[in-house]
C-alpha cells in the first residue's frame, strides 16, 4: 500500500544551514513532524531515489534552497526532473535566489516558490499537500497563473525566532545558532534586509541557552552564531549597542558549556561592522570567547563608494576598528569588494591605499568581486571588471599570505549573473 507523502531535500553544502532551520520548524509542528523526509546530495542519487519513492508514495515533494551563483547547476537538475517525471513530483524552491527572482525560478521549471522566511509557509504548504487540499492561496508563495504570469500571495508576518528550534534534532543536523534576523543598514549589494526586513528580531537568551544545552548533551561545545552583525544582538534598532545583554548572552553560554567549550564571536558566519568594533565589544570576546581573530566588513576604502552603496560607516571607522583590534591583540581579516558599480579611478586608488595601510600593520585582506543579486538596488547594474590596479596589489600580496578569497571566480561569475538578470535567459 502506498504511503501518503514524502519530502525529498536536495541537501548540499551551500544550503544545509537553511534546511536545518526548516527541519527544526517541521519538527516543532504537531501536524507535520512525522512526515517522511529523505536527503539527497547529488543529481544521480536524486534520480535514483525519486524512481523508488514515486512507487512508495502517493505524493512526493522535492525541495531546493539555493543562492544566485548556483542557478546554472540547479537548472540542470530541475530540467532533468521535469523531463523525467513531469507532474508526478511537486517541486518547490526557496532561499535567497528564488525569493529575489521568483519569476525566473518558476520559469526554470519549479511548481512554486516560497518567498522570504520559510518556516511558517513550508509547514502550511506541507499540511495542505498531505491533506490533498488547494495550496495556491497560502501566504508566502509565488506560482505561475494559467497565462504564465507571476502570481504572488503576499508576504507573511516576520517569523518569531523563539517559535522554532534552529536545527534538526531528529536527524542530528546542527549548525551555528541564528540569534538575530533583520538588518537596518540595507547595504545596496546585500539581499539580507530584502529577505528578512530592516527591523531586527532577536532570539531570546532563554531559548538560545536551551539549544546550547541540547548541543552540549551531544558533546557539541563549539558555539558559533548566525546574525547580520554579532554585536547588534539585543539592540532595538540594530545600530545602538546593548552591551549589557551581550555580556549576559556570552556569559550565560559560558556557564553552560564550561571551560572545555569554545565560543566564537565575530568570525564566520557572523562578522562585525567597523563602527561596532570598540574596546568594550572586543573585551567581551577576550572575556568569554576563544577566538583571537575577527573579520571586519569594510567593502571599500572610498567614502564615496561607501555612501553610494549605503554602507552606513566611513573609512575612518575602518581604520579605527582595525587599530582597536590590533591594540587588543586580535588577528584581523578585512573584507573588500572589488568591481562595485560607480567605482572610478579615484575610488580604486583610495581603496588600494587603505589596503596597503592595513597590510602594513598585519591585517589579512579577504578579497571579493561584486556579484549582482536579485532584489537588491545594485542587482541589475553592470559590474565593473576588477581593476588591473587591484589585480596588481592582490597578486603581490598573495604569495605573502596576506590576501585570500575567490575574487577571480567571482569576477567571471558576476558577468554571467548580470547577463541572466538583464535578459532573463539562463542559457
């Protein structure tokens, strides 16, 4: 006898954090927590699994979450799925790219797109599918109507972070704990505020500690965080620091994990903004954290570019942050983005000067090439090539170990993304 419904997750390195969070939401729901779930990590295994699952289940749902740089790989997979199974499998997509480019995603072959935060939407969708009910009007999804036009049901209210566990207990899939969502800075190249909004929301300390205890029971005592900016935790507007609540958060975590556990503050996947690097914030790392390195997001050494990209800080803030961090003994990595729109020779020269100044005092440069992303203010602007001046200094620093990053690959990818976003053609 065929069972009712199965959820298949295309589970890759790039999307695992997103799916772990969604799994936590499913497991927190009384209505869908017992759904049969399968994980597949590559296209060949996916086709093999689907061949078997469509024999076992009346309905199979195949879920993807992906970033814009992944769309060509995902397109190959979804094209094969649709050619092979037609309408026997319900294909759904979510994550940064589908949220920002729902029409393009649907035209790739997906049946529906979950836009924005997915927890509440996915649970309601699964409930409808399991009950064989119409799901076309639940909030948070986009579909193509009978004329092939985009139909969007509207965004949901922001998710209450305390409502769901941030990882999967059932499948033992853990990740850094997301402590905040929403970013008030709204940088013009970043999707985060377009997906999660500009009003910060924070997971409560009590809930965070509850999850830290769960992890410790499983001997998982390395604690990392996901947040737009780690030092914005507890802040009402995301800009003014709340040192008291930060001290409480880190202090209480330390009590739970003890001296054998490790806390990483201001490192991937939650770096820090320059203007939030102060002696008081770094002293919290010295007091409670185990890392003696931090990553600071500078992005440009030109005040003009920082203003045009809506960064919300100055070059002076970058220098100040680095000097404070170095004075307190931290190893410092600083992010820069090359090839930003609007960049002129003077901006390039100013950025190179900042890079040289920072390298001379022991800073490592994390080099990126600008990638246009859907839904962002810079999303449809043509990226500049990485200037020969940048390439010269990067190639000079590379053998010294003072620069790292995938800027070369990103430069090629940037043009490819731009052509897709401009034309809508994925070929």
